[in-house]
C-alpha cells in the first residue's frame, strides 16, 4: 500500500467494526467510491483485519497521510487565484480531494474555507468537464427529448398547460420519470410537497420565515416537487425540472466512463457550499455564485437548458411563462444557467 491508497480509504470511507469490535473494515460513504475502495482493499489484503492488524497500518501511514495533506493545503493557499485557475484539471481535483474529505470536522472545514475563499472559487469556476463528456451527454439527452416529443400524453398537456389540472401535471411528471428511467436505466422516484409543509419544516429547524423554497429537490433516488411551482410554473416545468433533478441522481449513482468525470462527481466540493450557506443564507450573493459554480450544477443546468431548447425545436411547443417567480429565484436561475453556458464554452476552448 502507498500513502495515496491509504489516503483514498481515509477520505472516502468510515472505519466500521464488526464481531463486537474484534474486526474492522472500510465502509465507503458514497456508492461512487465503492469500486476503488474494493480494489485497494483487495490488493492490499485489508479484508477482515483485526484491530491488532489494523493498528500498525495506521501508525505507519496516518502520519504520512497527515503531512501530505498539510503540504497540499499549504501549497494551495500559497497560490494566487490565477495560478489556481490555470492548474490542469487533475491538479485541481487533487487539491479539492485533499481539502474536502469524508471525515472532515466542521472546524477543519471552516478553517479551510476561510483561508482559501478566493482560490476555492477560482478552482471551481475553472473546473471543466472534458468536451467529449458534454458531447456524449447531449446525445443521451437527445433520446430523452425524442421520447418526450412523441408522447401526446405529455405534449398535449404542455400545449395547453393553462387548462391542465394539478393532478394531470403530476401525471406528466410521472410520464417524464418513466422516460428518464428508460433512457438512462436509473431508478427515479418522486413525490410532491406544498410550500406550507416546507415552511413548517423550516420553522421547526429554526430557519427564517423567508427561507428560499426550491422548485424541486433530490435526495437519493427520490425527487420532491414543489406542487405550487408545478401548478403555477411554465409549461416546461414538469419535464425540465424532472430532467434536472434526475441528472443529480445520475451524478450520485451512475458510473461514468471517463475517470476524470468520475473524480469530479466524487469530489466533495459541496462542503465548501454548505460552509457558505451556513455562514450567511441563500440570498447572499457569494453563496449564489459558489452554488452555481459547482460542477454538478453546471452539468445539470447545462443539459437542462439543452433539453428545453431541443424540445422547443422538436415539438414546436412554445414556452409559455407561468406566474412570475420572485426576483431572487430569477436571479439564481440566470446565474446558474449562465455559469453552465460559460462552462461549456470553457470546455470547447480546451
Ligand atoms: Zn441542481
């Protein structure tokens, strides 16, 4: 074993005990890292180790791992934002993987974020997907569009969204979820919530009364739709938000061919976003910028916009705007879609 392999296990796993504490094993935290964890465990015979056997491994590698982390952290904070931006993608990932890891304490996270605010931003803003990835993803999205476009149960309702009931709109979501499952071979569950329910939850959490409520959110394989936004939103809302949120499911559970893409999605840069969110609130402009810069959002927003445009092209259905969303939501949307466009432009230049 080398220090990088040890570091991968520490950064991506929880150490669990079994047989009443006699044996220990590495439990991957995200399903994405399972394969690599298994490989390292197998190659280094780390299955079913007793605590006595694990101890010397930690004594040998933990100090090395620690000093490598410190060195990386030091190097990262000594760079200028421009130098950070110019780093090759592999280096950017190496730094981000070293800065944000599974067993990170809140204290460590706060220190890292405070110390590197501008460099983290420069790094995320310029963390671009390979152009080949965008191309392959658009080809797949074309299949989603083509199948949506040939289903009158969906398109007829989109054409007459104003006279479609909430129940019928929910059926459009269900149909779109079926199409997504078919194209991507991934499970998509969904349910609906009312803003009232969400506000009650926020109140219970002690959050301010005007906390932003999403149009849709994803957790595991499930997407929760804001039924008020579904009812009042534009006629693309159901198929478009379903696509966006289900793309987040793929990012979490699908294995992508390109190892770089795998690393981008396995990277815990969302820790930096949590930090910024906790520090202020969602209305803070620095939070919104950072949110929009996350690779997962660039990917989801970039494809979502592509899907909407292609659908307009293929079906001739015009986008009819629903009830105006408030200025805050509009601002966030503008930012995220612009960031996704810039990201695609950057990939094209490489
Ligand atoms: Zn998103």
